[in-house]
């Protein structure tokens, strides 16, 4: 307790230096926390699971994947052909659609990327439990879950309904001249027309907004009923001189499958790969984590740089900041340290005195920085807007509180070890000789 009292007294002896050191620590811990939060999410979605995992079935030799819609039912059934074959626990088809709110002014804000799917697969209640095929929606708060289920019910009742992400709603607000914050209630029921672009040119669809995805992963996504999409493709020849749309025969992009464990995945994957029904075009089945890793491959260098260059550089800088502050403190206190040795303080006690001062300052500032980052980013800004691939917004995990304290503590110990060893090695005779 006496050592702790001395540590607190030493920190308060030069408040300006302590405050500046703490602020420097907080800034660098903030940067590392932000970087690690993004990497934590990317690691989470690319980590291989052993139970309750998902698989993606896509075209084997082409990007983007384009499969005949006739593949949907047999793939969803796991390509079952023989007794003993197993079926997936659940499945979901995705048909992509890219449209623009303004065909004359093609900007990023006017684009809406949406998937045509089965509404029930977005979310439903089974045996009192919320079930979804969409990653990231299984852990919604009760309030968000209830709002999403209401939107899905409206989507099932209205084939031209669409559920949009927050960013799309904000863009619709801006394009109609409303620069205020998004008012979801006012946008419900609003009708919009999307003009197909790229491979979807000529396929113009009209929608009614029936809901919004919870803020987070799906801010840049829309979802609508696959029956409306397929009916629009079937009716396309009637308004285009009998010509089929280019995507009429290849409009299924991928199929999600849910299986209970890796053994079941291997069985289902083999059934699909060996099925003679999926040879023209050929398909491939891979785990969702492998598919996500492949999707993020173009960002590999950026992710590598953040993990192995930016974060370590911040940690090294933080250690140097703390080392500099503690070194100045030790040099100023050499006579005092010499007196302490004369009074009976052992070298180990002086070592821990200096290390404890640095540790308390670094860990405390790191924890404070992480707590502020968690509160401000998650509650005030509603997530970190940092688009990476299909991800638009990142939240700071509660683990960040531990990260902050750990970063500050480790950097403090590393940075203060040499000054602490110097303090431990102070020789009273040499100090008093200089004073004399």
C-alpha cells in the first residue's frame, strides 16, 4: 500500500506531463482499437466453423456466378438422389439486381443493389426462436427483431415490396431534396422505380418500401420477393418484341445452405459436386467463410497492412511516448531515488515503483480510451462507417475494453522497463558526489 501511495503521488507530481502522456496513450489506443475492431469482424466472418455452418453454391468457372433458376430447387434440397443422402437444414436463393433511381445521373448514391429471395428466409419464428439465413441478423435486439419480422410480413403480402438498408433510405431522402435525418416512418409506403443497369438493363422494376434492415451489415442492401423478379423476366418478351432478357436463362446467382456440422457439409458438398444435373454450367460448393475470404481477396494487402504495419507501428510509438515521459521523470528524481536507497529501499522496490507508475498511467489511459471509443462510436455515431467489400459499418465489440487496458499496460511495461532499470541501478555515492 505504501508503494501504491508513492506511485499515485509521483503521477500527480507533474500533472501536465502525466496528462499529456495519458492523452497520447489514449489517441494511439483509439487508433489501435478501431483497427482491431475492423479486423475482429473480418476474422469472425472468415473463421471456419465446425457446427451450424453455412455453405455457398455458385457457378464454378465464372464470376459473377450465373446459374439457371432450374438449379434452385435441387440445390436447396442438397442434390438428394439416393437413399442415405442428407438434406440441408435450411436454404436460401439469391438473385442479384442492380438498379438506379435516376438513369440519367448514374452516381453511387442513385444505385441500389438488391437481392431477390424468399421472404421467409430473411427471418421467421420457429418453435419460439428467431430463424434466419442472413448472417448478422440472428443476434438482433428484441426491438429490431420485431421490426424486421413486421417488414417481412409486409413483404410477403406485397410482391412489389422491398426492404432497404439505411444508406439507401438516406440516398432516397437526399435525391428527393430532403436533407434531414432519415425518418423511416415517413418513407414507409413510398413507391420508387429502379431502372436496371449493367446486365440488368431494360429490366425496370417498381417497388414500395415496406421496411428497413437493422443498422449494420446490410446498410447497402435491399431485398425483395423473388417471385416479382422472376415474373418480370417472364413478362419481358411481351414488351420487347418477343426477345428474352439476357438473364432469362441464367438469373440465379447463388444458393445458401445451412448444415449442422462439418461432416454434414462434406456429405452435401459431395452430393452437389457429383450430381450430373449441375454440369452445364458446373457448380462448386464451399463454406461461407471460404467464400467470404475469396470475396475479400482483393483487399488482402490492405488488411495485411492494417494488421502487421499500422497496429504495430502505433504500439511502438505508444511505447516510445511512455518511455520518453518516464525517462524524464527518472532523470529528475535521481537524487530522490538515491535518498530512498539510503533509507533502505531495495532495488526491486524502486524498479516496481517506476514500472507501477507507468503501468497505472498506461492501463488507465488505455481503458478510458477504449471505453470512450466504445460509447462514442456505437452509441453516438451508430457504428464506424468504413466500407470494406459488402460491409459498410463496423461496431466496437465489448472486448475492446480489455484490448484498451491490455494495449496501455503492455506498451507501458515495454516502454518503461529501461528507465525503471536505470532507476533501480542508481548509485547513491555517484549522485551525492555530483551534488557536492
